[in-house]
C-alpha cells in the first residue's frame, strides 16, 4: 500500500469534528469527501489534497487477497503536527506536537493478525497547531533477497570533535577505525565552502595474524533526489587522476524549488577516489552489490549507465566502492571522498549565484576533488589541530561537558549556511531555517548563532547581516525596522515570512553590528550602514521599552505583549548604537543614546521586579523567563543594567531546573538550549555555569532521537517538538565569546 511519493492513493476525509467510532471499518462516513494523498497545506511534498483547517480525519479502505499475519510488515507515515493512526481499529501511532517524514515502524503481531483477506482500513487524525500540516501513510512488506552480511561489527566507541567524528568497530579479528571529516575551517573560506568531505579508514589486526581484508562502502541515490520517486542518471568519469561515480536527477530543476523539508535535486552527487589499482568503483543493484562483495570480494555486474532509477521500493542502484587492502599483518589504511556540485546555489534578488568555491565558474567540481585529494594529509592535520585547540579552549572556559557541546554544535552551525558572493563581490553567508519554516537569511536565526562567528570569522557574520542591510538600503524594504528574512531557501528575493518582528530584528541588527565593531576594534562596518542603523535605533527608542503584542525570536511560543526579555534586547540595541557613535567620534550622539538606554534600564528594573526574580511580562506578577539578552551588557562593558539584576535572576534559575534543563519561561516545560547557554553566562561562578550546562549535556547524551541536535526540547522528557539541524547552536559558543570580549 504505497505512500503518496509512489501513488496518489485515494481516501475519504473530513475536516469537521466527529462523533462515533470513526476509526472502525463499519463506521458510516456520511458527508465525508473523497480525495487523494498527500493531504496538507500548500507547498508540502507530494501534496494532492489541500487541507488548511486545524483538523483532518482520513479513512483509507483497502482489499487484501491473502493473509499477511506471518509477514514482516512496516508502516510508513509522515505527519505535521500532532498525529494519531489506527489499523483495523487498533491504535498504532500517537505523536506529540511534532513533524516527521517517512517514519518506518514494524507492525506488532496484534496488528498483523487483523490484516486478513477482504476489506481492511487505516484511519488517521492530524491536528495542525501552527504552520504547515501534512498527512500520508502506507504499508509495506519486507522483500527477502537473501542475507547480505551475516555478521555485524561491534561498535566500541564514538568520539565527536568539531570537524571530525571518530568511530571504532571490532570486526572479528580486525579493528576498524572510521573517521568522517568535514573540513570546515573558518580561516579558509575556499576550503570551508568546498562541498567535499573525507571518509577515512584504518584496519588493524587484533590477533597478530595475517588477514585478507577488503573494505566496501556504498552510497544510495537519496543523496541526489528530493523524493523517492524521481529518476536519475548515472555516469562513471575519470578526470584529474581520479575516478568518479556521478548521479543526479533527470529533471535538474535548478533553483526551481524552495521551502523547508525540501532536498536539493539539481546538481550531482559524487563518490570518488584517486585512481588506484587496488580500488574499484561501480554502479550496481542494492542487494547484488553486497552479495557479490560477501561472496567474492568484488563489485556486482555494473548497471548500464542508461538505466534510470524508478522508486525506493523497486530495483535500487547504489554507488559502490571497494578497497582491497590485501594481506594485513599489522595496519592498513585508505580514504574515499564524497561531494555535491549544486551548479547554482542561491538566487539573490533575482540573480543566480554560484557557491563561493567555484570562483564564478573558474573552478569545477573535478578540480575541487583533485585538490582535496592532493591536500588530504595537510587538511587532516589542520582539522586535528583545530579540534585539539578548540576543545582545549572550550574546556578551559566552561569544563569538559561544555567542550563536548561545542564540538557537537560546530559543524551543524556552519553547515546550515551557504557561502556565496553578490555580483559586487560582497560576501553573503546565508542561513537556512531548518525544520522551522525554511526561511533564508533569518535575522533571529543569525542572532543566536553569532557567538561562533564572532570568535572565528567576523566576515562570515557580516555576510549574514549584509543581505538585511541591502534589503533596506535598496528601498525594497521600507519599514523603520529590519525584515525578518530575505526569502525562502534558496530563493533570497525578499521576505516571505508572514509577520514582522519589529523590536526583535531591530535589536538583533544593532547588537550584532556593535559586537562586530568591538571584536574588530573599529566601527567601519557600522559606518557603511549608519543611516539605516539610525532609523532602527530611533524605532527602538519609541517602541522598545514596553513592546506591543508582537513576536520575538521564540515565535513558537506565540505573541506576547510587554515582554521583559525583548525589552532588554531593545535597550541593549540602543546602547550599542551609542557605543558605535562613540567609536565613530560622534560624542554627543553617543551620550544621548547611552543615557537613554540607562534610563530605560532603570525603568525596566521597576517594571519587571517580582521579588526574587524578574517577570516574563511587565503586567504579569508571579511569572518568570530567561533573560538571555542581558548577556550583552557585560560583553559590551557598558553597565547599562545594575549587575545585581543578573545575580538575582541566576539564583532563581538554579531553583527552576528540570532533568534536561531550564525551561524557557513559566508558560511551558520546553526550552531552547542555545538560550540556556547564554543565560549560563550571566554568572561569574564556574560551578554555577556548569550547573546550567550539565542538564543540556545530559539531553544531548541520553535522548534517543536519531536526529541532528535540536535546540528546542522538553525539559522533562528530552523530546523535541521540532527544530533540528539548525544553525542557532552556534550560540553554544557564548561562553567562549564572553571570555574573548571581556578578556578573561
């Protein structure tokens, strides 16, 4: 029973509140409509039937001709948001507020026993709280094509470092060390932006005997497609002293798709190795390749280049790699490379731009791979040096657990961006708001990620701010505060988010521009954008002290008027503008704005005071929230707020922690881990800092979700409602930034 990626299956559905046993086969679905899957909001993948209300109920009736109770059967489902599913009346799935795609679970014996010849039914209900909504599901049996590997390696360890992850596996009488390397070195923008990664391996004999060892690796076509129904082409190429396996979609819709949960399906994926008599590469059937390797240590017969990929559940072709290490008495090693050439990366105000590494078309992907191979030893050393240095610095700054969190965040924060130049040669470092709404260049995503880039490369942070400055300065955005974004990834033609965040974004841009000036030691970048910075500072003077009912960066929590933490951001933005004016020699202007910020801070303390802490909103007694924006006062060295405020707040935080961290505020038990790392910097006591860090380390270590770290999770369960692989975890580096800016 296929999902919508394979077949637009038909079902009955309704968006009205139900009575009765709606998940029963015998239920009379009077007044229900007929529609085809998937069901969801505009822009969702494999959408056929539009659903834009809060709720949808779906009934999929199907006929079986045989008994499936003894088969291995999998349910595959996709949902956005809260979802429940029944098979023949048995409750199988119940999710929390979350969005997931292509989840596979094996059905229990109880459920399988109901799948008998005749009519059967799957029913589902989905509640769409905010944003996008989606429903799709199907059933599949496991196809038995024989065992491909009859023994499983035993994982002995894993060690995550900033640019590399190290695994150790015991494989019978041999030990396998496996290293995945992403050379994201921020002092080398060409290397950082080149889309080539290394997979290195070393094999060691454990028993001192000689062993005949071969290494097999493969890549599936998922690398090159957006969804599992797309056709692809294959090509084997030898260039630059290297062998390449190349695959990409037939369609090649260059920069035609945008959105969240959308995968690139233009350009080509490559698996490559330097030409070597002991290394072989080729295309082959998914099962045949493994069977050929286990039976004879060779690749299967190659699939003709003209053959096209049909779907995930048909004959799947893989890109296979074998390195014959020969007779190994002690150690042997090797490496392979993978990469992706996206041809054109970003559309920036209607101008298609190539990735930075291409140097406007002067460098092609084959040259990039060849350079990566030539520099393998040097790059490995540089990555190891960075990993060692960063881990030592982070441990010295915040302890071992803090260092491990920094290692976890480093690659994720950088990789959620694309580095390009505009046609004038200005650097643009554009983020994608992953698993949120897919916005590109989001200001309130740049803001939390900024500590990492303030430490290691200011030009990259400028590359995040420049598009927002350009958007206002070009006249395309004419409001007295910055835009929220410049589009939906990878199309940066102007804001697409449905609502502005006036105080939030104005405060963010002013604070970050000030931070750049203080780290750089001059305000030249601010001077380039002084008129628009002035407009934004004046807006905050009028609207920032007691913000109206508007969104802040924590928009998932909804609108909030009189937001005390947002008010701090506005006050620090005004103070930052005063600091910039002082650096530019505008002494009277500096005095005016710094004085205004201090007066606003005095009023803030009176409005927010709630005894042993400060309020969530000025008008809500007995409430509290993290005041993470307060961290900039110490970093700027301006003493806008009395230092007693941070001390009182921090003491209260220590009384509010749960198993997996400090809640964001009184309203819910969820938190944002990036903000906790900022709030932790409000204390000068190393042990108090570690007290807030420890639950986040526990969250990252203990939770079982197989996803890139989410910055949004529940502090009791550790479960994440959404948000993963986002650049905001660059905010984990705030303690290191604090040490740098305060010279500690």
